[in-house]
């Protein structure tokens, strides 16, 4: 079996464990070595099993953070160096490591290398400090450089310069850390004081320059609020005394210090006192994590009120170190940086860290891409970030949608603004759209977001790609997925109208006007076709559209009314059932109460019966009022349904049953009003009423009307004006007479465009046939002896004879044979019921 080299760390652990065992069990020294070997073999077998389990888990679920941590700990305990390095690299490729893990990793590598290989360890420290703000990690880094870098250790010019640059970086990153920042300053002053000791006493000029350098560092430190600011002041005064200055080293006042230094110190002390209670709240051990988080947010609002971006940013970094996976905190941090710093490497670095800590937040990736674009990053860098974002799992499809659109927006802007060799190829935009469509289309059918994506795509194919065929292909692809979405058809139509392609628009309307859309979409598309033909088409085109659309609108209106009446009937039935149930329960409870009462109490209740009787009458009165209201509403719906059923869907062939002195008008201008018809028949006279038929849903005229006259003489004069022009249209006028009606039928069409019953045709040779027969199946039999009864009869008007006819009772001499009732007679009969 291959021997695995163990690291010094694991050896130290084994040694410490062995010493501990000896101390705890001194009698075990006399035991045989076979027991120890047996125990070691059992531990090794257990560890091997754990390794196999963890490796299997990480191979199937590489995003398991805890499994990575346990795997690294186990490998470190076993001392398997190569596997340990690989495991740490694999984990860091997916997650940022905690500061303690970076310190542990760097110390492990330092223990395995000599001073000549210090550069590799320094790179590990650099990677660690780039992920989180950690004073302990910075301190370890600074100590390592001072101890293991030969140039720094020997105080050579290059070594001193390297160390100073590193200390200045540490001061910039962590000096404003109120709780721990003084550690960096103390290490800095100690380093410079150590250099001072290496300077030859005879070299007064160099020594004085070094003294001024140390004094300057102290002055900078004293101007920053720290938790142990007074200790720093005492250390400074003690150092000044060593330099021969007369100061009281044991006093914490500012006597003897330069005025500007004393003023800066007092200001810093005041700033710390204002923040001391806030620092205490975020460092308390006896509070929950949610309370600590809220304390951080309060602290941040406090710092923002002073308008110092450096202090706000350092506090954000402290909060992120404590709450690295809080998406709200990262979003708040990046928003603040976008507002204050706008763009730059610092902002880009924060976005990179935010996306690594919270890869499941789509908004962070979107704003990361915008930050790269603002910083004029290369297409290669932006593309790499975008591809990495697509590997993440977001909680909603809208996040993927926004991510794709952000990517396309950036490509479009750079393509529009680029010049010379920097111009991007449009194929990048097309590939991004295709990638978005392939991913989103199966999950976002009939969704507004998908519609916006395709509409954007089609527009860019026209504007940037200059490809009309490709733009039409985009819309056709969308219609295959979202063909029942009205807005998709409207978007396609709007593009063709903008391009002036009238014939293509008309072809699209012919494809979609008979489709079924949600809500009032079916009516809307029909009305849109009519408006289009009025504005762009010829008279023949308009007439053709009217011929197609009018029956469709009437069928839709009938369907809506039937659905409304059905819903109303169901609601009424449910209310009645609930009322009956309530009455039964009240009666049952009342009887039970009477049975349980004693004779004396019954007599008392009997004496109170007038009051109970009064309450019962009030309840009955209320129920009666509710029933009257329901009956009135039901009557209105019945009237609308029956009026619609009395009309043919093709008004040029059949008409309404109405009074005998009534003229039926068709091909009426949609703009015509009652006043126009009064003026038209002014020379005839005798007009008693005018009824123009309007579409219930759109409110527009249907081009049909009924005009009542006083007598037949006036009606005949009105019919003589047939085919005369009114508002630019030839008006058709005919006598409306239900006595002449014989057999005829209407085939009802469902809103989806398919026949609801077999069509039996309408006699086109006579315009006077107004009798309506509902066909059912293919038998086309006239239904006899139909009784209309029951609550929902008015909502199902199939297989009934025309209104005003009855066969369920014997005929009388007064009624005559087949005598229809007039509208007034029918209304009176209906109101009596």
C-alpha cells in the first residue's frame, strides 16, 4: 500500500493526543502495544469510511458547503497533503473561505515550506484578504512577511519598502475598524521603531527622518476613533519621552502635545463616545443573530447620516464578515457603492464577492453585469461573468428573464456605440435571444415576460439585423407557443402596420379573428379588424370584414349572456339553499329548546310570544324583499337572453318578431343616431319610436335598427325609401311582419369558431322569414309541445319554439289558429309571472 506523507501539523496533533492520553491514563503505559495497534486500525477504518462517504456526496452535490468543510478537516487530520490542497482549491472555486480557514491553510503551507518559498504562502494570504475584512488575517499576514521574507527580516531597502507598502494597504483596509483597527497601527509603529534601532547613531539625518516617520504614524493613529484610544495616547507620550521630550507619560490628557494633534485626538475621542453604545450592541454575546443584524443596520444608518463613505464602507465590511450569506446586506452594500463611488475596481470587486457569497440572487448578477459595463470591461470578461451566472439556480423565472435582457441590453448598447474594430457582431445578440427563448419558453407560456422578450428580439432583428424575414420568424415562433395570447397577435400586427404592410396585416387578422381569447379579447380583435379596415382598407375590404366579424360578435354576445345567466342562477340557488338550511337549523334548535323547558318557563315564553312574533314577521319581510330583488334581477337577464334569441345572426336574411307597423333597417351607418333617422323619415312622418341595435360589450352600433310607425300608410311610405343613401351608405328598408314567418333556422356558433349544432341553412330567397327554429343534432326536427318551466329555463334557450307561440294548452276560438302575441302582450304576460 502506498505510504502517505503526513504533515507536521498532523504529527503535532498526534503527539498532543498521545501526551494527553498519557496524562489522563498513566496506567495505560504498562498495557501491551497490540491494544494500541488495534485501536489505531479501527480509527483508520472509520476515517476511510467517512472519506468515501464525503467524496461520494461531493461528487453528486458539489455545492454542499458543510460536506466540503468536513472533508477538509478529515484530510487535515490524516495529513494527506495533496488531497487537502485539492479539496481546498475545489471548495474555494465554489465558495469564499472564512478568514480562519485561510489562516489555517496559510499556516499549513508555511510549515511545509522554507523561507525561499514564502511567495506561495503570501499569495494565499492575498487571496484571503480579498474575500473578507479580517484584522486577525491581516495581522498573520504582516507577521509572516516580517518573519519569513529574507529581505524584510534583514531590513534591506527593498524589504523595508515592501513591508511599508503592505502596512499602508492594511491601514487603508482596516484602520477605521473601531474595535480592532488599533492592532494594525500598533504593529506598524512597532515595525518602524524596530527599523529605528537598526540605524547607526552617527547617521543623525537618517535617524531624525525615521523619528519623524514614527511620529507621523502616531499622529495619524490618534486622529482615528478607537476603542483603546487612550492606550495609544499613553504609548505615544512614552515614546516622545524616550526621544527626550518633556511630557507626562503617565497622564492621559493632551497637555504638552502639539495643538493640532491634541485637537484631532479630542475630535476622535468625541466620535468614539458617540459610537460606543453602537459598538457594544454589535459585539454583545447575549443577543440573537437577528438582533445583531438589526443592530448593524441601525449602526449603518447612523454612519450614513455623517456622509463619510470610508467609515460606511468599513462598517459594511464588518457586517459582511459576520453575515456573509445575507443577500439583503449585499444588495444594500452594492446599492450604496453604486450611489457614492459610481464605478471602479473597488465596486467591481464588491460585486464579484457578492455574487460568490450569494450566487442564488439574480439581482446581484444583473447589477454585476451593469457594473462591468459601466467600468468599460472587455467583452470577454462580461461574457465570462454572464456564463457563470447561468450556472446558478435562481428562485424565480423572472430572475433569469431579467438576466437575459440585461445581457442583450449591454450588447445592443455596445454595438450601437462601438466604432472601428470594436464593433460587435449582431450574431451575439441573436444567440443570446435564442438561448433565452430555449430556456424560458417551456416555462413561461402565455406570459407577459416572454412576450416582451420576443417583441424586443423582433425589433432588434429589424433595427440592427436588418432582416424582416427573421423578425417575422420571431413572431411566428412566439405564436406557436402563445397562440391564445391576444397581445402576441397585436404585437405582430403592430410591427406590420408600422412597416406599412397592409396585406400582411389583413392576413393576420383573418387568421386570428375567430380564435378564442381570454376575457373580452375575442371581441377586441374583431373590433380592431374593423378599425383597421376603416383606416387603411377599401370599401370592399370593410364590407368583407363586417360580413365576417358581425356574426362572430353576436355569437360571442349570446355566449356571454348565457354564461352570466348560468352564474346568476347558480348563485341564486346557492343562496336559497343556505337560507333553507338556516331556517331548518333555527326551527330545530327552537324545538329542542321548547322540549327542554320546564312548564313554568314555557308559560313565560308564551307571554313573550308577541315579541317573538314581531321578530319573525321582520325576518319574513326581509326574506320577501330579498326574493323580490332576486326575481327582478333574474327577469332582467331573461329579457336580455330572449331578446338576443329573437334575432338572427345574419340580419340581412331574418329579422326580429315585433309589432306589425315596424320597419327593419339594415346596412345602417355605424355613425347613425336616432336624430339622423328622424330626419331621414321626416318627409314620411308617423315615426313613434326608433331602436338602434348596439353591441353590448363594445357599445358600437351593429348597423341594424327598428322603426315603429303609427299605421301601415306611413310604414309603406317608409319602405318605399329603400336603397336611398344615408350618411354615405345605401340603406335597406323592409317591413317587419311575424305573420309571414314560416320555417327557418339559426345555427348557433360557439365562441371558439366551431358549430354548436348542425347548420340547417336559412332560406335566402325570402327576407321576410322571421320565424326561428333551433336545430339539434342532424335530425332538424321541429320540436313540439315544449313547456318552459323550472328556474333555469330562460338560461338554456335551445329546442324551444319562437317566443309568443304555445302548444301546451288547447286552442280557443278567441285566440285563433297560430296567432302570435305582440311584444306588448308578451311583456304583460311575462310581468304577471
